[in-house]
C-alpha cells in the first residue's frame, strides 16, 4: 500500500496546467494563469514563481495574490529570505508561521505582510535549480504532504516547460540563468585530441519534456510499477552473473544497485509522483532531480558514489520504460553527452556515426580516455553541468585541442570552426605524406619513432602512421577490458595478431602493469590508501607469480621461432629485475623441456619509472638488453604528484631544470654503455618535450600514433647539436644563478624563443 496518494483534485491540477500551457496568449499571461490555477487548487491566497537570474538572485516572475506591480521588480539577493533558504537546501520548506522563521525577509512592494502559512518548493531540472514556486495562506496553516507532493509535481512540469523554450522565448529568458536556446561555450579538460561538429545525443532521456503530464494517471502508474519490477529482475540477473556484459558494473556496484532497486522509499516516491499525474518518465526525472540537487555538493565521497548508483539505476529504469533509445543505434554525426563512460561501453558504440564525446566527468588518464585516443575519437571531459545545458539534437562543436564545447553556436562561430576542421584535415594530409620519410634531424641524427599500443584497434595505425614498430605494448589493457581473466590461449591469440600486424617491425611487450589505478573488476583487491605507491605492477607480479607465468607462456608461445622483446614495469631495485628475469628464463627452460618451440632470441628490458632505479642505472645497464623511460610514472614519482589527480598532475613543468638533469643523466649513462634507450611516456609525443629529449641525447621515442606526424615534422627541422649546446647553457649553473626564479623552475620559455627564432614547427 502506497501512502499519501493525492486526491483527484491535485491530479486535475496537472491537466489544467497542460491546458493553460497550450492556450494562446503571451508567456506572462499563461504564467499568470498557471499561478492562479495552483493557488485555487491548493486553496492558497498566494502563489508566486521566482526564477533564478545569472547573478543567483531570484526574480519574482509571476504571482497570484501579491501586488502585481512587484512582478519583475522584486529581486531577492542570493540566499535571501525563505526563497533563498529553499535554494540553499534544494528542498521544500513548509512553515505554519512564516514570519517567525529566522530567514524571513519582508519586501514591502509585494504587500505580503498578512500571510502566515508558507510552502515553497525548488524548481529543479536535472539537479539544477531554475527557480522556486511558493504558495502562501492568510491563516497559519501547515500544508499537507499531499499539497507538498502536488506542488513538487507542478514544479517538475514547470521546469520542463521553462527549459524547453516553448513558453518563454530566448528574449524573455534573457536575464534568467537558464536560457536554453542561447549559444554557450563550456570548458572542460582535454581528454582526446581532435575537432568535431555534430548533433547532441544525450546519454539520458531528453524526451521527458515532450509530455510530462500523463493522459491516464492510473495506466501510467501501472506502467511504472511493471518497469520497476522488470528493473529489479534485471538487476538480480546481473547480480547472479547472467548477461553481465563486457566490463559491466562490478559486484560492489551491483550490491548497491540491488539495495536501491529494492528500496521501498525510492519506489514510493516514484509511484506517488506517477499517481499524482506525472508521466512515468517525468516521475523518474523528478526523483532523480531531487537526489542530484541534494547529493551533488556532498563532501562525503561515499554519498557522491551513491548518487552515481542512483543515476545509473534511473537510466536503467528509463530504458525499461522505453524512454532511452539504445545507444548502439546512434544517429549520424552524433556527439554523445554523458556523465561518464567505461572503456567497454565506448567500444560498443558505432564509431562510424559517433563524432565526439563530452563527459561531465572523465579523466585524461582513465582507460576510456586511452581507448578514445586509440579510436581517434575527440573527447572533452569534466564539463560541469553539460547534461543540463544541452538538449537532444543541439548543434555541438567540440574542440579537443583546447577543451572547449560550443553549444548551439552562432553561424559565424560555426563557420570559423569548420574552417579549422578543414585546416586540420589538410595538416593531417601533410603528415600522411611524411609517412615513409625517415625521421632525421637537419644535422643528420636518425631518430627512431615507434608507437605505443595496447588494443587490437590500435594495430591499423602501424601502417597508417608510418611507425617503425611498437615501442610499448601495454598488455594489461586486454585484462582491463575483459569481464574475466583472459585465458592463456586468449593472450597468445592477441600477441599473435599484434606480431602479424607488425610484420618485420619490432614489438616490445610490457608485462602486466596492474594495480594502482588499473584494477581488475573480477579480482578481489584490497583498497590501499596510496595506490600509486602501493602494491602494483612488478611488486604484485613477483608476490603472486602465477599470473606472470601464464603471461610468459603466452608470450613465448606467440613468439616461437621469432624474437621476443619483453620489458618489466616499475622496476625499483636490481633485485626485482633479476627475479622477473629468472622467472622468464625458468619458463623458457620449462617449455624447452616439454619440447615446445621457443623464441629464437629473447631481449629483456627494464622500464625506468622510479627515481630509485635511475640511481642504480650503472649496475642495471650491465644486466639489461635495453631500457625504456616511462616518463608518466617517472615524473609522478619525481615530483611526488599523482598523475591521476588534476589538482597536482600539471602543477610542475617537466622542463624543470631538476627533471631535465635526471633525464639527461639517464640518456648519458645509456649512451655511454651503448644500451638502447627509448622514452615512451606521453611527453615523447609532444613536440616541445620531444625536441628537448632529443637534445638530451635520446634517439628513440615511442609515442601515441597520432603524434608521429607532428613529432616527425619537428625533427626534420631540428638541429640536435645546436639545441643541445643551447640547452646545456640554459641548464648551466652560471646562467641559472643569473636568471630569475621563473627560469630556474623551467626552461620552457627559453626553448620557445629558440624554436621561434629557428623556425622549428611545434
Ligand atoms: C609511463 O609510466 O610512462 C608508461 C609508459 O607506462 P603507463 O603510462 O602505462 O603507466
Ligand atoms: Mg608506467
């Protein structure tokens, strides 16, 4: 039995509102009609609508009962009065004696002094507060739960109407925070480079606003109840492991889903909203909006996580209601707008129709980001509030170079953007012409340019980019994208495919680099307080060598009769390298004993990713066949700044004199020992940093495939020797002593001046 189902009178209110909205007449007249209908229905003497202005003040937009001369005149400052209190709490306020409330503020022009009973509710859309709807009564009165329910439902409908742009034209909304038809530019973080023009597809329902009021509330309630039952069944099935698709939610998340899906309070709120006359979809949206508004600013990460669960659950419910189309059938030129997306979800989308992705969350080092880059899909992340500001079908221009997203752009902006797209295409064509040209500096230094890879989708890039090999194959990606531990033969098959695609070009396989942020959803793990400094990569592999042994077998099998190039991640001591090498040799010995084919030759390398191993290089270089500098991690540990944490990850310039000295030390020792060395972190693919690395003496770079063209173009104009001499001067103690503090921190400015004077294309 569901409590508090409102009377039929409240239901009729929603139909009346629909009628008023469909009437002829200007927007103000219709809003006036609307507040009058609400006041009548709730037997209140006053009903007022306040809308939020961009400066966060609340403007009286329509009223029944207060002085009409106060409309568009009365403005409450941010946080002022009872309306301000509702904005702050993002929840209803029901007061028998409003003037006694400490936040009560009196505006004489409204002539509201005689009113005592007060009920106000926020007007929310997608968790964003658009306004406040208030009813007041002359006598001291406590509005009933049913009244409150009714007012919240009306405010939900009102939010949809206001934001749809049907009621108020862009001019009328000029001074309101929500101007849905207006061009907007939002900024976020660059996640995957590229420019795109397309139409918005929301990874949440955009169709609710077409008809938020049910034609037949009883039927709507039944439709919602049966969708909830289906949802519960499907969550149970997921939990029991049936139909758990690739990369689906982890068990922990499923536990939370199950708990919420069976939560009576959630169900009651949904059904109450539908019983009151909202469509089933609008009921889901209403409850979701309330949760969002309440949890969004929660400091507690646990609560914020629960909001994600509730959002996902609401989306699932809308799918059961048929309100969200399957994203597999994207329209042409789609720009998908989503809260976040996992790597597996991304791979399921139709790349021929998907032009770009905008995320409210998302991090540049996440696995989805890596997959997006492999797919060459432009992505901008951390765009706050984008889901609330974009409507399905809006034109979107996405600039993955600067991290900007243009919504509903003006004609001029779109034309200028399309010109940039054309220019970029021309640049790419120019890079393609360099494909077969060897990367050689002007003074004759040959630079080997390889690419980083980790997925099958990367492999065609070998041909297209002109890479000379794969300098880093991240084997853990197969594990991260799978919903189960890949079997030995599945691993072997992938490595075979990689070697087939590479042909004569060398491939360096890096053994599993798990732990830290790379957690397998299907393997239980203990939370660590500092995962980047924790039980990861080789530490994990040496403590539990079973997984590593299987991987060695797969690699030995796939490279039988050929050359196996293998390297170990996150080596911190010589002992770790020796132990890993001994394990590999033991596996090769074992395979031989079983009469299996083994690689014709084996080259074993170490990654240089910890400052600790940099200071043991002298010894390490006697034992390795090659090394590769994993600059992403090396810099994270050098600066003690988490590469995953946007607050600190870009805080220190890699062209800092300290880090350059360390990198120079690595290049010098390797060159002296004639030990092949490459750099494979992201910096190797950035033209400025790549030039400096070459000047330091590195002659091999392994970079993301899209970086090969730009880096090669820079190399062809570079004089390694000359830049090397200049760099040595910039780093010399005497010049640092003379330079200002800024120059000591980084040599970037000196280099950029040098590049400009010497016409170095960056
Ligand atoms: C690195 O740390 O620079 C590296 C190449 O490895 P990953 O980015 O996979 O940690
Ligand atoms: Mg690394």
